[in-house]
């Protein structure tokens, strides 16, 4: 590199440094302002996530970016990332308490990860939370005696059993669970308790920094009017509520959860059996393969029991998993007989069935893959 | 909402608007400065992607963020997104031409997507590019007569055939291909041409906005010294070069490509056969399921022939695909016999085999999933 080139680059980099320092200081200002918005909302008991406000703000910014010749998507991506940070910071302010009463919320299994998250969110909203774990069981009756709400958050395999073992709850107490299947736990809760009952499935892991934009599926058990405040509270945390029938929910979960986990498990198992060299695979990985490998590998960083529970809990999922095997065999037959045209025809049939979703998924994943490439070292 | 709350929110939102306008104007300044860096680099013939400079700049910014009480990851994510934009904009400046000669580069199949991308990159680097497509075949001899480089970019299924049909090239002309398998095309090129030969596998799709940080696998055929300038040129575009043996490359591709595509295909086929309701599935989808559905759906937005080619091209991939079926059956046996402990033991075995990669993949995908959640409407 020539001296001149070197000097030019140094000068420009100094200028970039200066711009970046202003940028960081603006980020600080924006986070502070949004925190103030959060405090005002907290006072007024407004939900932290306001989809319409967010959409109109983004539309305005995209327009402003365009005027300056900046790609609107760049500004949108940066603002969305900033909003995520603000949502995480909301926790520092706490949340409005929708149902202020001194009666405690009891979390059965509150020392688990998901129970811990609900403990945190409820505490930040001013509720008195008590935990009921295995070691506390001899005091169970006393712990639930004043409860306004009991949330069961234990492994699927023992959910029904734990619900059945619960001592008698106050008549007006809400009984809820957080299990990822809903029919059986809901029935068990209705059998055990005569008061308000609701099944919840938080569609996120315990490691989300914020509940903003996350989904909670709600299956009504009994006395919906009496547990409305709990749903309002969850909305205050930023989550979206989706009502569902327990059976409809469980059927969908077979496909998106049990079966997907199972085939991901088999994929990892197969890599192990083939004794694949992960270093080499990663070396040859485009962003999409790397992402797919990551989705497989992440499963094995987690608790085997959790996945065993999810996969073994639903009898019907075995059928779905066996169906998949049948289809795999059919497709392999096409391959082994060299029936390229048959493969293409089937492919096109499936593509037609996906319809507009295929294009939508491609657009969505394209942005995702670009973002995956950003982080490459 | 009270009048007071409303006023407070309005005032804060006006302030946020003002900060955002400054932010957008700073983004414009930064993009301009980086474009100037690009111009200086272009003059000096330096590659646009400088990993070390990038890493040290990010480390500095993370430190500055920390001092202001901002999460370092926030600043890093925003800067990485900005850098992506700058890389895309690099194209406006053009690239240094490593091998300035008036002799043309010929792209066989240059009207295809990937051929088109190489056409664009080479043209932006000052090369004269000529296309040789099916309809030009009667002029093929004339088109290649002065070529310094011939790049074959046609569907896998016809790559070997097209290579064999090529007219005689100038002795010192480089013959290269862009196919995603390497052994057979490389052998065909060596058989056809006595000059420099190199097999390239660009590990990215034609829709990447920039080659920065992307990967190109290089398999040597013959006379490596004589095609070095081509590799240097690719590095100028920002891509990383990975040397590989053709067999080693093809073996890895069986696992990460043929097999992965095949099982993704079967997954989509199965959803179709189960007549899953995609609307309902999406409604119940956490970020991770949505991402996985998107990875399946995106396949079917693409050309069936492309995937048929990739999957049918490699005989050995059939073995890998059949192996996967065997493992699926083994795992299904565990499930059908209710052998929860057997499942857990196998899971733990695989987890141990993944070793540190599992945790690494979990961290990587966590950030990805958070970013997927950012875009939720």
C-alpha cells in the first residue's frame, strides 16, 4: 500500500470513528427517550408493544430514508433492532399490575426456567409470588391457601400427575398451566379444580429477553371472565394472545413441534453415525447450510428430557412421525429408480400447495440469511 | 388514556422523531465515508472486505458502547448491518481489474442467474465479458477464439456434456466451472482442455447483494500459477477462498447439500400430504418454528429442476439418504416401544459428539431467532 493510500484511508477512518461516536451517543439518547415512554406507559397501564404506532413510525422513517437515498430496509432493520433493545430495557421500569391484590400467585415448578421467567414478570408487575416445588410439597396446602392464581410449570411428563396432587385451592382461584400440549392438562385441571381454569402455551423459550411480540396460546377451561385480568397482564408484557381449541392446538403442535423435533433429532443422530467432520462441514457451509446446521446443533445443547417429554407425550405424534417415514421412503424410491421427472412433478405439486407462502418464506428467509452472513468472522 | 398521558407521549415521540432524523442523516454520512474508503481501495486494488480492520473497529465500538451503558451487542449488530449496506454499495464504484488484458472472458450459460452474477462482477471489474448460450452455439468457436478465461455455469445435469462439447480453447486460456459438485466437472475439464483448469464452487445463491464474506471453494485442476489472478480477483470482490480436494468437497456436499435438500423436500411433501393448514401452523408458530417452516417453504419457491439436479447428480448421496432413513427407523422404534430412556441416552450420545459446537450453534441461532422476532408484525 502506498503512503498516499495509507494516509487517505487513515483520514477517512478517523472521520468514520467520529461519526460512529455520534451514532453511539444518539443510540443512548434514543434508548433513554423510549425508556421515558415506557415509564409514562407504565404509569398509565398501557401495553409496551403498540403495533400500529410501530408500523406508522417505521413507514415514516422509511420515507425519510428514501429522501436521503438510503435503502428503507436498512433504516427499518436498524430501528427494529433498537426497538428490541428498548423492549428488553422495559423490564427495568417494571409493569403495571392489572389485578392489585395482596393474595399471592403460586408457581408450581417456579424454580424451572419457564416458571422462573413468569416469576420474574409477575414480580416486576407487583405481584407477590410464591413457589411450590418438590421440596415444598409438605407445605403445599398452606402455600396455596390464599392464592389468587396457581400456575403449573413442570415437565410435560408429570404435568397431569402434579395437577392431580394439588391440594384444594380457594374456589375463586385461577388454575393455569404452561405446558406445550393442552388437551390432557386442561382436562386434569378441570377435574381437580371447580373454579376458573385456563391452559396457556407460551410459544417461546425461557431465554427471550422480552415478551414483546411473543405469542401465548390460550385454551379456555372454565369461567373466562374471571381470568381475563391474567390475559390483560400478559398483554401488558407485550405478548400477543391467540385463542385456540385445545385439540386444534395439539394437532398443529404435532406437526410443528413433535415431528420437527424428531426429524431434527434424527438429522443430528445421522451426522454422528456418519461421523461427519463438523469443522469441514462448517468450512464448506454457505449461510443457509450453516443456519440449518445451527438449528440441528442447538437442539443438542438443550436438555434431552425436555425433548423426550415433548416427543413422547403425544400418542398421535407417533402416527405423524410414521407418516413422514412413509413419505421419505416414497421419495427415496423416486431417487433410487432415477425417476428425475417424478421428483420434479412431486416438487411442483408441493410448490403449488404452498402457493403464495413459498414466495413469502423465501423473502423472509433471504433477509434472515443476509443477517446470518453479517455475523461471519 | 388521560390527556396528560397523551401529551407526555406526544412530546416524547416528537423528541424520538428528532433523534431518528439525526440518526438517518448520520447513516447517510457513514455510508458516504465508507464509499470513499471503497474508492481509495479501488484505486489501490485492495480487497473491500478487511476482516482484521473490521474486528478491531467493532471491538473499539463495543468498548465505547459499554462506557455509555449500551449493550455492546446492540452496537455491533447495527454496525454489521451498516457494513452489509456498504458492501452492497461497493458495486457502484466498481472493482480493481487484476488482470488487465483486452482478451474477453466467456461465460457459458451467462444468461443463467449465477452466470449473470459473475458477468456483472467481471464487467464491474473492467473485463470484457462475452456470453455463450445454447442459441450462440454455432458461433462458439469464434466466441472462445481469443478468450483468456472460459467459465462454465450451466445446470449440473448437463455440465459434463457442455464441457465436452466446447470448441478448442487457446492453450493459455483458463477453463473454470461453477458447479456445486466438483469431481466429475473437473475431470471433464482436464480431459477437454490442456491449459489451466480450476473448479470453483461459489457457496452462495445468485441473490446475494454482495460477495463480501461469501465463500468460494477452489479445486485445483492444472497450472495453478496461471489462474491465480482469477482467485485474486474474487478476493477483491470480498469473497473468501477455501482450497479443497474435489473428493473431500463432494463428500461434504452429500451431507450438507444433497441430503439436507432431500429431507427438506420430504418435509414439505409430508406437510402437503397431511394437508396441514399453513395459516394455522403459522398462527401457532414461535420464531423457531416459523424459521424452520420458512426454510422448508423457500425450497418450493425455487426451480424443481435445480434441486433434482443437485440430488440426482451424486450417486453416493443416495447411500447417505438411505442411511438417514435407517436412522429414522431406529429412532421411530425407540418411540413406538416407548423407550424414553433409550431416546435420552441416544440424545446425550449425539450431544457429546457435537461437543462445543452445540453451545456455539445455540448462541448463534439465539441471536438469529431474536432478529426473526424483531420483524414480526
